[in-house]
């Protein structure tokens, strides 16, 4: 060996490949959209307490590969989902209260209210009854309903006005009957009275006459006057018309229809 190639005895001995202190070649950088080859050596996972913050790009890339190579959590099987459904059903049937945190109850209550209001407008009382039926704590039910009232998703005054107009038009109900319906839905008398101002005495009588005329169409109603009047007054009474108006309208309309015969 030439003299110049001989190792210097005073120089430190170079470490063997793989020994601590060996400088390894930096991994070749990949484009951002490149896919890591499947045969690349995966860096062994280090326990959480021994991991340290990556100090350079290569260590950061290695940490990313480790995360991506970790297996995804397994999805529940059909059997597990079926067992979970059966457990929830058994809990409901046994009458046990569902163990939820306050935040979970609030989230569940909001979902119930949205489904109820999507189907049709509801009063605050109707919505609270539904939440209590689902075992929602009363204070959380009141809190969520109050919030919905603040943003006008729950509005008892609007409900009352809409209900009055619809029931008078579609069912021909008088103010007394509509007021009783509103009371069962939690509408107070003051709000109901304001909504019922849409119907005055003249409008109510006109609707009563329309109902009677529809019943008087068959010729058989003209055979027995007293019997026909009893049927007509009873029909109007069930719809909330007072007895005096009901008899007056029934008699006048019967005379108009059959009095000439």
C-alpha cells in the first residue's frame, strides 16, 4: 500500500456502518404528489413517551409516513350495530332514563324540536311535552325552547293566528270551539282572544249558514221540519256555535229551502 494511503495511527477509528455516529445518506426527497413505494422500510413505532418533536424535514417526513401507515380503526360490524340498537330499544322499553350529559341532551333536544317543527308549526307547550316524553330534563327543555322562541322558530302568537284562520275555513268552527282547542295546546286566553279577533259576528254567522245549506241539499231534509232543525242545531252546536244563533240560522235556512213546498 502506498505510504500516502496508510491510515494515520493518531486519527480516530471510523465507525462501522450501522454503529452509532454513522452518518447515513439523507433520503431522497419526493414530490408533494408522489406516492410512497410500498416496499419502503416503515420506521418502527416509538412509544408515546419516547417520541420527540421532529427537528428537520427528514424526521418530519418519517413521522408522516408513520402516521399514514398506522391502521385505521375498524368499523363496527353488522352484529355490533344490531346489538347496539337492541340495547337502546331494551333501555327504552324498561323505562330507564338515557344517561347523557347536559350538552348531549341539548343536542338531542334541538334535533327533536327541528323534526317537530319541520312537520308543522307547534306551540311551546306541545314541544315541551314531546321533550319530556323523551325523558329530556325539564330545565334543558325550557332552555332550548326559549332559545328557539328568541329566534322565532317557536311563536305562540303566530301559531294562534294561523290556527284560527285554518280551523274556521276548513272545519267551519266557531270562536268558542277554536278557543277550546287553543287552550289544550297551551295558548293562554289573552293570546287566543287576540287571534280570534280575525272572526267577527257577521263572519261567524255567514259560515254557519254555509254549513246549514250544505246539509239541507237532500230533499229528505224537507220532510220533517222539527227533526231537521234538531239535526242542524246539533251540528252547529258541535262546531261551537251558540244555541241562539244555531236555531235562528237553521230555521231561516230551512224556510228558505223548503218553505215554498
